[in-house]
């Protein structure tokens, strides 16, 4: 009986099929690149809560954005590009005197102007926007205020630990060991406590 | 006559393409793994504003809210003002909390307490709508939000 060898299957078209699938997945893929500005909303309003403590005017940095996307900072018209520096000057001021009632800010490098903020953890930025303000302007303002904090946190992290706050924060997920990550988190928190992000938001009164 | 006579002339043997499918399959698997099929069909315009002080978003614990003008085919029912979309449907402010909890319940149990709400808002929208959404989120006790942006300079 003649033995018939099985004919070899031609695999030449295999590549074509694979290419077809490859191209399909190439086209449908959206490699995710969602990034954004992380913010914390205040807790729900509690009617039984005690009234909030009075905040001194000098510890408030008031930013207003009107419906024409004009920026008013501390009562003066300002360009968006100057906002970051103005916020840095305010946060880094450290105006409380040494040995006073309010803690002296020994890491601040600002002008120590007594009529500006006492201490970074007392300094509050208040952002008020109109209902008709464009969202891109709003995000730009949020971005600049975030940039001011990031600048100061970077500076302090550089001074204390020799790395940048923002870079360390971004590389947190890539760290291999848990111990390393915990240590980094601890240090990041330490920096955050030096310049806590305090931003209050309000909506402009309608009239 | 030498025993090791060269056969033929100096012709090159044809390059074997047998490993080509393997290479292609490798690429194919990479893209299959990296692909995230879009879950939500966008019913609103969504061009995000630029910012450069951004942080990465952890996808697993996120609920998305889209805000923007309705696309052309929905203008008839929803008007031209900025609308809110959660999941696959349009949502109005009074229904927002219910819709958002529905989405939160789709997440894994252990992540529900650390939900981050991602706001994908069109750059042409007004902050009024965003403020309304934030007010609802505040009342719903979902304090962590992230404004999704594109990478870029916000100051011209």
C-alpha cells in the first residue's frame, strides 16, 4: 500500500491574516493618556457645624474671573501669565513675626510683608468664577494656581531631600518595593504639609 | 576535482519569511493587550482644555462625567447648551446623583470608597454647569475630582 505523505499546509497567507488583525487593532486602539488636575471638594454642608473661624483679610488671596474672562486678583486687573508669580509671592510671604502668636515660617523666602499672608498653612486662595466664565479660562487659572504650589513644593523638596516634588509624585506608581513607596509617600506628605493646598471656590452672585 | 565544490554560482539563497508571522503576531498581541475598547459613546462635543500641571489618573477607580454641547444629531432633543453625559445617556442636574451612584456601583467593591470623579468638560462650556455638577458631587460625598485636560501650555 502506498503511503501518502500528508501535504504540507501552505502558511504563506498566515502573515496576511495576522496583518489584517494587527491593522484592525492598531486602528481601534486609543492608548490612554488621561491626565488632569486633581482637586478635592469640600465636605457636604453640615448645618450643625460650628461657624468657621474668621479669616483675616491678609491671609486671603482673592481671585475673580468674570464672564468676559478677565482676571481680577486682590482688586487689581491682572494678566494670566502674572498670576503664578503673584500666588507664589502671597504663599511664600511668611509675614508672621518670630515668636508671635502665629507660628513663624522659617522656610519661607518671601518678602515677609506684614500685610500679606502670615504663614503658608494660614494662606487661603479664594477663586470665584462667574457662571458664564469659559471653562478653558477656569482650567487655566486652576492650572496657574497649581503651578504656584508645585513650584514651592519642588523648591522645598529640593532643599530637604534633593529631588523634585512633582517628579517624585509622578514616579510613585513605578516604584518597585512597597517600603520605598511608603517612604516616598511619607516624604511627599511632609512637603505637602509645608505648603498645604487650600483653595476655596465660590460662585459669583447673580445680579 | 575537489570534494567541496561550490554548487551553483554566487546566488543568494532566498530570505526565509517563515518568521514573519511570528513577528506580526507579537505586534498583534501587544496591541490586543494595550487596546481599551471605548465603553461610552460620546454624545457631546469634547475638546479638552490644555494644562501643564497635571497628574496621571488611576483608571480603575474612576467614574467619568462628560460635559459639552450635544452633537448635531441630539441638538433637536437637548438644545445647544452644554449638557451632561454619564455612561451612555444624557443626565440633568436633578438626576445626577442617582446616575453617578449607578456608575459607582459598577466598580469593584474595595474601590468604591476611593472613587475619583473625572470631569471631561469641553473647553467651550461655561463654568456654571461645572459648578452645578461639583455641588451635586459635594452633596453626594464624592470629594475627589479631576479635571481631565490635554497636555499643553494654558498661558499664551
